[in-house]
C-alpha cells in the first residue's frame, strides 16, 4: 500500500481496528510503509482522542462502556478557520501559536509543512506538535502557569519570546471590539502583546459570534493586528468596519 497522509492513515487504522478487533505496530508499519515510531505516534494520538486503547505492540478498540457520549469536538467553524490559517504558513516559517481551542485546531493541519519552528506557551499545543509526523522544531516559553488561560505567562515567558523573531503569530480572542481590537476576560495580557511585537504578521483566529463582544480588557489594539480570520457568518457591515482599521479580514468557507 502506498503512503497516505497522516489523517488518511489514522482513519484507516480506526477502520481496520473496527473490522479486525486488534492491530499491531509492526503490521501497520509494513502496511503503510512507514516507521514504527510514526505508527506509535498515530496510536498515541488516536488514544488521546478516545478512538482506541493502546496495548503492548499494538492497539484494541475502546470498550463500548468507556465511550463518552459527551466527547468534545472541534466546531466546524473552528476547523474552517484553522484550514484557512494553515494556507498562510509556508515551509520553514517560524511561528508562534498561542493557547486556545481555535489555535490548537491549526496544529494537525501542519503535518505537510517542512522545516517549521513553532513556539507556544500552551502544553496542549506542544503535545499536538509532538504528535506531528514532520516533527517541527518545538520551542516552549516556560514561565508561570496561569490556570485561567491554561498556559504559561509572565516575565520568563516574555523574555523567552524576545530572544527570537517570528514570521507569524496565530492567536485567538475572547472577543473583538470593532473600535478597539481584540478583548479578553483574562487580565494578564502582557505576553500576548510581546508575541505580537516579535512577529512580523499577527493573525487572529476567531469565530464570528465573538466579534462585537465588548469585554473590558483590551488584548491587542488594531495597529498590532495584521489579519483576522473568521467564519462565513460574519456580516458585511462588521467586516467593512474592521477593514477600515487597516486590518485584513478573511471569512473561511463552510
């Protein structure tokens, strides 16, 4: 069997597991013409998503009683936003990926990019990067753990960022105030501003239903933002109002 891309291969593994009841690492490695290390990464990622249970040398299906009916799925809007954002990344880019569910949705889409350097303050993002077959260079900010944002913040993180320069920052937001910029419930905004300062391009990934929220804490003003990527539900009037600030706006198709 010829090589497939990562997502196709993982879907095929789940289908085989359903049919056969058990799969082994060495069999999958031979079948997909890839390394056992890559297969183990596949199985680890599929287990993390609740699609199988790893066993020594392979994997078995998840028992029916263990399958959660409330499994959290990434929304279609977030996926479409992440797909559009991924098209902006070129091979060998140096990028920063902030914490958040929308930015995290971007990571699995990077598996065909070559020579990436990725810095993040998020353990979830870092773990997803580690699972990528193309193995980008991973940098962590370190710093003080902030339970609200579930990410590292503070002066140590800021100093780590200032030691580099980046092509792009991908960052989410709790809301967008059309008059001011991105807004957040979190009072800790220093790291976001440093991220934008060390990046040549700042891309905000946000669902359209968050645009228009006037949350008190300003995170990034419009002069710090290059691009907003949102979903197709953004109304034309709001899009035009944002574009008048000098910021590009792209609406990802459904």
